[in-house]
C-alpha cells in the first residue's frame, strides 16, 4: 500500500497491521491519498493496472478524477460522517468570530492600540434571529444548521437552483456543498450581488466554490459585510487582499482538524482499504458515480 503523505501515528499503526508500505503507487494495489494529492488520469496511468483502490483521507474527493478512476476500474472511497460535527463546529466558530469580531479584537490588542471599555466600542452582532442560509444540505450542512439553531438563528436551506430565492433573505451564508464542475464559482459576482450588504459569507467547504476575486471586490466595495474562510481558491496561497481586510476571518483549512477526528478519518480510510484488499468486500464508503451528493 502507498500513502501520499504523513499520517497520524495511530493511523500508521493501523496500516502496519494489515499492509506493507511501498514507496510508489506503481508498486501498490491501494493508495491512501491525502486531499492535497492530485490523483488525475496521468497519476493513475503511471500507477498502473495493479492499482485497485484510492482511499481518500477526507470527505471531499475533488482532488481525484473520478471518471478516470471509474474507467480504469479503480474504486474511490472517502471518509464521511466522522468529520461532520467537527466541520460544523468550525463553521459556527468562524461565524461567531466574524460577527462578534473576535479575531479583529485579538489583532487590535496585539497591535497595542490604546483602548478602554466603551458602550459603543467594537460592537458586533449575535446569531439570534439571523437567517442562516446553508448552501448544500448534506450531512455537514444539516449539522451546521442544527448548531446555528441552538444559537437562535433560523436555518434556511438553499438546494440546487434555489440560490436566487435564498441569498436575498440571508444574514449569513454558509457553504457546505462539494466542489464539482457544477459548483465551481457557484458564489460568483452575480450570486454575491443578490446578498444584502449586511450579510456575511462563511466557507468551510472548498475555496473554488467561491470566486475569490469577486468576493474581494464585494468586501472592498461594501457589497458584503464580511467573510470567514477556512478554504481558499489556490490553497495554500491566500490572496493578499484577503489578508489585509479587517472584516475577514481566516483559518488554514482546519474544518476536520481535531486529533480525534483526524484519527477517525484515517481509520475509516484504512478500513476501506482492508475491506477491498484483505476481505474482498466492497467498502462502505465507496464514492459512487459523480460527486454531486453533498458530504
Ligand atoms: C475534507 O475531508 O474534505 C476536508 O476538507 C479535510 O478534512
């Protein structure tokens, strides 16, 4: 088995129980792929016909050419469920950081600016009573809606073709759909123009679902009140303009980043590899056909 990058020790141990590691995919019948590894047709061709399964270490599979894998009879699996709550938590954490100006306040203090408690000082907004639009009503979207509701917000789901109706109503728009050819730049200049100028955008899904250039433009021109972003269009690069805007909260792709969740994801991927390669069964988390179903 081949692993495309470093994994937690607990996952390494689980791999060692069932598999011998090889240095190249061309020697492997299974690959455990990090989401930062691009598994395209050229990769699969170079790997060769002995390769039977790519187990992605993540729920999003936009790093893999699914059609090319299917054409070559290679099974692709992902790691849903185990990261649902963790990612939803981050979506809410980012939303609250943005609305309550947590990171802005932190920057303010670290800049050693003079201040004193004041009734009009650095006022933010709460989640209570807010229209919380969820783009992508899959597992993570639904979990985020549940948490938002616990804070008193009103979730509204924007399914396919419903952006026109939902965006103008939203105070918060949180993205939870997978990145596919259909959803690339789903939130473009036109979608942003449907939002109220007081609305904010939260993205914990994939950067390229949002047209980052259009987003920067909207933020700069007061067309949008703020953005909280865990993912970026050209990761790991972060647009210089985003780094310099006060009304933006940024985290480096931390949606599933707790030790418990990262280990659970790895064990889920190893279990998929075991199912096919050791037990000869179809793994539970095989990604079927297209990736249109939200995670
Ligand atoms: C995923 O699983 O797709 C996340 O982006 C990384 O854990």
